[in-house]
C-alpha cells in the first residue's frame, strides 16, 4: 500500500513537471511568433536595426545562403554552381559568432587599431602612388561648423572659359539633357580660397565649393555636345532643416536624384562630385607644365550589380590615364563598417562618384581637371552612342 501511494505521488509530480515545462514552451513559442509578426508588420521607420547583423550578412558569401536554403528545399541545390565547393559550415558559424574571417587578418585587427578600418575598402585599380595609406578621407565636422559663414576669395581670372566660336562642331544631344550632376557634400571647399583658416575641417563654404567644379564640368560637357543639368541643392541646409545628421547626407541627396530622374527620362548618367580631405601632395599632378587636381573613382559595393558601375569607372580611369597620365588616382570600392557603401549608385548602373582634388587644390587646378574629365567622358559617351546605333 505504501509503495503504491509513493509511486502514485511520483507520477503526479512528473505530470505536473511535464505540464509546467510544456506551458513554458508554448508561451515562448507564442511570444516568438508575436514578436516576429510585430517586427515584420511595423512601419519601417520604427523597426529595429543592427549593424552587427548587417555586417554579418554583407560579409558572408551569398553561396552560403543558397546552401542553407538547399538544406530545406532540394530545388535550390540545383542552382548551386557546379564548379564551386560547398561552404564550410564550421567556418561560417565561426565568422558569424566572432565577426572574424580566418582568411582575412583585417577582420581581426580592424576593430582594435585606429584607422585600420580603411583597409576594409578595396583598391580595384591603383593609380600613380595610390595605396592603402592615402585613400580618400571624408572630413566630417559638426553640421553647425559646416554651415558657418566664412570669407572666401575667388579671382575672376580663374574662370577661364573658351569662346563659343572656338568650339568645334560635332554631335550633340540637342535639347536633351543626358547627364545629371549633383553634390552630396555640397559645401566642401578649398583652403587656398579661404584666407581665414588652414584647418581642413574648416574647408567648408556656402558658395565657393565643389559646386563650382560641377558647373565647370557641365559647361565643358555641353561644349562637347553632351546635354547636362547641374543641381545646386544645398544638401547641408536640408540636413539642418530636417534635423538629420551628416552621415545621412546620401539620404537627403537621394531624394534629389530620384526627383531629377523622375522628371527627365533622358537622363542616362549621374555624377556626384566630392572633394577629398587628404593633403595636396597626394591630390596634385603636373601635366605638360600645368597643375591639375587629381581624381579618384569611388564605387559602393553594398548593393547588387555594383559590378556594372565598377565597369564604367574602370573604363573611364583607363581612358583618362591614356590621355592624361597620372591624373586619376584609381578606382576603389567601399563597403566596410562605417561606410555608406551605396552612395545612390544602386539607382543606376551609370551612376558615378568622383573625388575631385583635395583641400589644398585651387579652382585653377580643379577647372583644368573638370575640362579634362569632361573631354574624356564625352569621347566615352559618343563612342557608346555609336555602338548602340550600330547594334
């Protein structure tokens, strides 16, 4: 009798324990599904985001995701490239857990050494003297400093424009504007024209800035028959009015580009012109006795099909080097932590970002470069038009 009571009591305890555990599991599953439902239905403006998760997914090879889906649906295995080995799951889990890639020491040192994150970017084509120690640097002072009023000096002699009667006749786009030019960091200026400062962070001005280079670039394109429109929206004022931060500049300029392309179906190319913050000895080149501000092509690599934008950048770099040796510093891609990595280039395969000169260059040098790049791009444009016509 005693043994039966003891056995019955033990069974009751086991059943209570089972029901308690089952209840916890059911509640956890319910909370999980409710949470997922909330996160997937809430307005994007209020969703949570994680830089860590973003970095995980951007750094992992896309074949890994195809492999994982293939584990659930065999149809995905058919799409896996025959000449590619299956990913090593242990390495994948290690990378996700530690954010360290055993084959890339940059991932180990990047978070520990100041400035080492620069090495997450990749030099695709190295121009004369270009290495990982002199890649483009964005000078990002507080927005209130950018918007300060400063004295600027510009001599009229610097605006050397060719007379209309000196332009050679050639092909033209007529009334169609096919190139759109804008400046995301529109107040980036140049120390030689700011007499009250020698601090690169203070090289900001509301009128004497990279926008003048955009205007000169457009004028020379027009002179070569390529219809061009320049947008002079003060993006920095837009940030201030909308209470946005400096790193959100591309969000503000994206609206400008979207509106422009929506209003003109003829636009085929877009240029976002910037000014680098590195010293003049890295951004200046003498060619045939004249001083030029060097350029660099920057391609974001955090969006699909960026290779198309990269292809055009490479081709233009090669054309510029053939005609103006040393003018181009090369072509780089940016996609690492702390980088925008898109730069509105996902909107068009013909979208380009160019760094024109640096803080120590003057408008004389910048205008010469604008003329040179416009001349080369015009050749590229008309060659492409001829190929399209032949096809």
